């Protein structure tokens, strides 16, 4: 029995019922045998506590096992997934210094442009299992299963097992979650930590516990070490729900808030302090920053720059393809809708209904606290994602999956409890109707499932809507059938998109869930799939996903016009219609494979001759090669397992190394080859040091062709001077 039922009169004014010994959503102890003896230990483990329904624990275990099996299916089809992070994981698996800092290479030239917590988990897996696609991605799958379990546990405490099971299934079948819990970006760990923070907050609210709310601060702190300021999107929910709803005094609530803030600062700040205090000469350059400062990276490129579009060194100027569709309806338009929005309309309806249901409940009501926590998390995240002017990728929306799933489970569960009342029946009907109509719209954007699925969803959904309005006249079995139909309607579209996602490998820096025919990138009305990385493409097997059309041509970076093949770099450094660079620095007509299955900025596989050349006498060098841009370096590094310097970091726009620093490394004999071309360079106010290095190398060292690619042997000067 929930708190409001125990402490307040019912909505019709009747006195509250006598307090029961067990909540109504929990079955009595299992005494079917009549003996009253405890179950055998194995049976208890399977069925859970005596007070649980007999089906509850098996249903949860089945959900987790099926989620894990689904997420493991076809896992290695994604190869290295995002090679940018895969290379850093490889480096961390062989160098503890690279592990700690999140370096792109074991030579520790530069870090990735994010904190390293997600890399730590994957690098430990690779150290244990060896470098492979499976070892790289297995931790992400486990994080996905863990997130489903956390959502289930969060909902179950106040709403019972049925609502929790629905929330867990909705979480597991969210298309963008299926994508990102099988991918090596930091979003998987971030989502799990945010879900854990809300779970701990609701435990703190229930018990009035300072220790639990401090634990929420720990989870958000490690979330900061996963993806910087994005974790703050959950903080309003954590802070306000604790201060407003915790079952303790105001003084203790304020004390708990301070304890949580301190826990956040300690959990996040220890690593930041080390990075900022260690002399720059003793650590790698902080990738993504222009001043070798993690604080600048945090509040600039990865912070305020994402909100106003002022990220220094980003690809293209403001209003480019990474900031399209800015506005309150962004989650329902472009390529975003198919990733996350299937159940968002229902979640909004059920949030309003749930707060109405708890209108007369006391301040400490657990259910209202849960609605507020999930609702604030969802609304704040949607607002920021919708209005941010800077770089935004569709897969960011995985952070919305837990609150959306939780709201659907909680709201539908409580509405079902009130199904005999007009408010409950109306909530069920409206949420079913909006879900059916929106699913019909989204399914109309793809031909992957024929026309039948969308019409079945629409017809069955509207029929269930009408039946919900007449539930008072239906028997128990008929009501259960209507509820089952509504659940199937809500999950059919996400399940279809998830199946398409599981069937396909995903590589690159921009990936989306769903079928290739869905609006271009797995979403409604989205743009076509992005082209590959500007600058060049290695040789390798034809048809590799995300491969750049063509490669570099001309005589190298010192030529007057530079490489000009499709996918190559032109004189002024923007992006051309073929995936290369245009004169204005912005991204023009973006060609390339549709459906987002390849991805922008993906590494390619080097030719076997390139691998052999780099492996020759590798022990003599700190870096067997250097390449402009992290993805070009990553392709070489992952193929050889040897350190490759990423000149200029991710885009080639970081001042790392400077020309003088690079010249010193070459003079010391620490770098063997330099790969011609690549990177965006000098974008949006970024450094042009990579251009300077490129030009200097081409003028002073011997060009060699290896496997059809142009390298410069830095041990063979041309004699033109240095």
C-alpha cells in the first residue's frame, strides 16, 4: 500500500482503509504446501523474497538474460565501433599512464577529448581478455543489462513488480539504448551512472538517509569523469527531489545536500586535480583543448560551447549539420525521433496523470518523489538537447531512455490500479492513443517493415483506447487482454527498430539506430548518412563500412592544391559534397552511405604492406607513425597495436604538438613515418599547427608509397634543410 493510501483519505472522500501487513501489489508468502516451512535455498534464489509474487523473480531474471543475449547478438559486427575510443582503450591496455589519462596512444602524446572513466572499464576488459572487438564491447553490454536492472529496481520499490517489469522491457527495447550499449562511446557508462544516481536518491528519500544521498553524489561524480558536464542534467532531479520529498527534517535535508555535493566534488575532483597539478611536460596533452587544460576542455569545448555553438576547433561553423533542427520539437523531428521518442508522448501524459494521482499525498510520498525524479530528469534533458546550438548527435538521447521507461512503467502501473476510476481509465486511454498515432507516424518513415506493421499498431492501439474507456464493463480476462494489446502497441515500433539495429554493425563517430530507410539516419525526416572522414582513406577490403571514397591524390600536402580526390582535402579546409573539404569551412552536401550505418569520421583499415612497414624496427621508436587527426592515427594503431601520434587530436585542430615540439621529436628519432593528409585543421578558431607540420614534413623528408598510401619517412631527410 502506497504512502498516500495509508495517510490520506481517498479521492472520493472515503476514509482510508486499515493498514495491511503487506502492500497490495505484493503477494502473500508462499504457503501453498501448508507447511509454512521456508522454501529450499535454490527455490528462494529463483523466486525471491517470500512476499514477492511467484512470477516476479523469474520474470526479472528472464528480462535480464534476454536483454544480455540480445545485446550480445552480432556484437562483433561493429568491429572497433568508434575507433577514436578503441585506440585509446588499446593504449590503456598496454600503458598504465595512458590508462590513467585516457591517452590516444601508448606514447602519451595526447588524450581523447573526454574524461577517461569509460575507457578504464574497457581497457581492463582488454587487459583480461586480449584486444578484440568482443573484449572492447562486452563491458558496454553489461552496462546495458545493469541499466535495465536499475530501472526495474527503481520502479519496483514504490510501484510493484508489474510496473517495474514494464519499465525494464521499455528500457531494454529503446532503439538508441540497443545501439549505445553495444558501442564504445562513453554514453553507456554515463547512462548507467545517472540511473544509479536517481535510484540512490529515491532510496535516500524513502529512508531520509544522508548516506544514500551522498552515494548519489558519488555516482554523479563518476558520471563527470565519464562525460564531463552532461551528467549535470540529472542533478536538478537529484537535488530537488531530496530537498522536497525526503522523509526527514529540513536541517537534515540541507546537511544531506551538502554531503552529496561534497561527494560529487571528491569523486570527480581527485582526477581533475591530478591532471591540473602534474606539470604539462610529464603528462599527455589534453585533447580538445587549446591551452592544454582539462578545465578549459570541460567548460569550453565540452561545456558552454555545446550550448551556444562556440566550440573552438569544431567541424564547421555555427548552424552546421551538428546543430540542425534546434527547437523545442527537436526530439520529435529530424533523425532523432526514431532513436528515442516512441514512448515520450506516453511518458509526458503519464507524468501529468501520476502527479494528479498523488495530488493529496503527503510531502514524503514515495510515488510522487519517483514521478518528480524521472520527470525532472526527462524534461531537463529534453530541453537542453533540444535547444543547444553546438554539436549534438542523435545517440546522446540514450540518456533519456531510463526516465522515459520509468515514467511509462510507473504511470501505466498506477493508472491500471485505478482503472475502475475515470482518471485511471482516461490516463490509460490517452497514453495508448498518442503512442499508437506517433508510432504510426514513425513507422511511415521507413519501408523496412512493409506497410502492415504501422496499420496494425494504429488499428489495435485505437481499439485498445476505446476499450480502456469502457473497462468498467469488462471482465478480468478481457481487461488483461486489452492491457496486453496496449503494451504490444507501445513496444512494437521500438522492438522493430531495435531488431534492425541488432542486425547491423555500426562504425564511426556518428551512428544511429534503426533501419537504413528510416528518414536517412534511422529517424524521421533525417538527413542522409554522413560521408567518411575528410582527408584520406587507407586501402583495404572493398565495401568496408564508413570507407572514404577515393583517397589522397596529387603530390602530398606541400602541393599547391593538395589532395583533391573525393573525400580529400581542398585548399581552404571545409567539407565538400563528396565528404571532403569545401572552401567555406562548413559542411556542404553530405554524401556517403545512407542510414548512418557507416558514420562520419571513421578509421579505415590500412593495407598489409603498411602494417609490415610500421612494425619493422618498431622498438626503436616511441611512435611508429604520426598522422593528422585521431581517426587516421587510430586506424594505423589498431592494425599494428603500436603507438601512433594523433597530430592535432580528434579534428587536427589542437596545437599538439606544435611545429617546434614535433621537430624535436623527429630530431630525437622518436617518430618513424608521417602519414600524408587528413584532419579538418584550423576549424572554428582551432590551431593550424597540423598544417605547419604537414608542410614542413613534405618539404624536408622523403615521400614513400606504401600499399598505395603516401607516407614520409622521417629518418630520411631530403637534404633541403631543417
